[in-house]
């Protein structure tokens, strides 16, 4: 079965074709048109500009994905599209595009949740992995710990109460004049820095699996502002390393609590921030300590892409889910 997946929830326009045969899942094409260069000069995503860029890219990207996969529209069993959560205008460009393509060609249309899709990206590189397991999605807009009971059954155990993980990286990076989005550069800088140079507060919300990064972010930004006001010099590497240490500790603490609560022996970490080398190492050592098997998509499948929409779309479709012409987009979580 061939599925076309379309993604436009934030600042990447993506389309992919994947093939599902029995338990085998294969990506046949995966095209991502990043808008980063467009948003860079504003220091963040400008929603109206994002929607315009998606509209301009969708037809071309989808055509490329089909051509590269050597798949005709008539070969498709379904078209899957991200319809939540994300920037509403951006989501609507993808949803309306997918709707016209699906209904004018008589192809079933399947709505997909972006967070669930981030988790399902893991199946391509781990063919024998199956739910139930514990999952963490850490991206520019989301930070959630999820109990994955089945391919289409997800229970959120904890989420961020304020800033998302990637947003925290990006906001600190911006104050240090790094270019948007700063997560990847912060990762590289932290490798060269001293992690005990600054003492930042460890976020803690007792008794829950929720996250909070706004206090940590403010503490780092206040430190930077004080340094600047006093005209002191500082090393970006040390700030990045000291922040990353505390950020990572906070994630690992909730991971440990969630493992104890659920008893799961399998853990999946995904989303753009799961590409962070320090977080990957810390998660690996925590899982090893607790005898839990860790699965993380490769960096390309961690960021926003169309393949992950194909994967979740496949499971939703085979579970009987499809949409009619009233399908719309939702900015918030389900
Ligand atoms: O999953 P994603 O591509 O888009 C959303 O769904 O938000 O995640 C993008 C986020 C950005 O905030 C970016 O700075 C962050 O992922 N990111 C990283 C790294 N690579 C990307 N953050 C920390 N370390 C990285 N290596
Ligand atoms: Zn994402």
C-alpha cells in the first residue's frame, strides 16, 4: 500500500511517499522545503509568511515526491495530511491542498496529528518495534511525554506548561545573536563549553510529569542581560553548555518518573530537539541504567518531514479513519 504524506504545520513544507507491505515500512521519497532562510531575518516564524510559502511550495514538492517515488496518483491508497496542532493558516494550506488532490482523484483522505506523527517516524528505522511504549516528543512547538498504547492510541502523561523545548533553545540562542533556529548551533557550542560555568535553576513541578522551561529560559536570559549591561565578556559556549546541562536533567528526571509510573521497557524520543547530541547521550545513559530499550529516529526523521505523516496516516487509515470534505485544521492539541 502506498501513502502520500503532506506536512505544513510550521515552517517546513514536506511531502513523502511511503510503502507499507505487511510489517515492512519503506520511505520511497521524502522532500522537505525549509522556510528557515525566509524566517531567519525576523528571528522566528512569521505565520502569514509561512502560509504564503507553503501555498507556493505544496504543488511542486508533492509532484517531486511522487516523481521520485515513481508512483502515480492512481497507485495511492490514501493521502495523509497533518491537520493539528500547529499554525492555523499553515495547517490550512496543507489540508485544503490535500483535500482537493484527494477528492478530485477519488483517493481516501486521512487526517494526522503532528505529535503522533513525530512518534511514528521511528517505525521506519525500527521495523520490529511495536506499541506499547513510552514516548517523548521534543520539538519547536511541543514537549510531551506520551503513553503509546497502540498505533492509534496515545495518552498524554505530561506536557510543557509554558515554553516548548525547542522554543527555549531558540529564544536563548536569539539573545546570543545566533541565527534562527538556534537549537543546532547551541548543540555545537555546548560541546566546546564548560557545563558548570553558570548555575541555572532546575525546573521542577513536583508530583506531575509536566515540564516547565520558562523559569530556566528567563534565568539564562537575565544572566546574559546582566553580563551585557556590565559590559563583561562571556563565552557563548559556557552559556550553551550550562543551559543544556539543566535542560537535559529536567527531561531525564521526568523520563525516570514516567518509566517508574508506566513500567515500560521501551522508550522512543523524537521531534527536532531529539536531534540534540547531549540529550541523546543523556537519554541513552538513563535508559541503560534502567534497563530500558531506547529508540530514536535519525536526525532527518526527527525534524518535520512527510514520511512521519505517511506512517501515522497508514495506521489511522488501516484502523478505519478517513475524512470527508468537511475536514479542517485545528491549532491546538486533540
Ligand atoms: O520538530 P521540528 O523540526 O519542528 C517542530 O515541530 O517544531 O523542531 C524544530 C526545533 C527548533 O526549535 C530547533 O531549534 C530544534 O528543533 N533543534 C534542536 C536541534 N536541532 C533542531 N534543538 C537542540 N539541538 C539540536 N541539535
Ligand atoms: Zn514537528
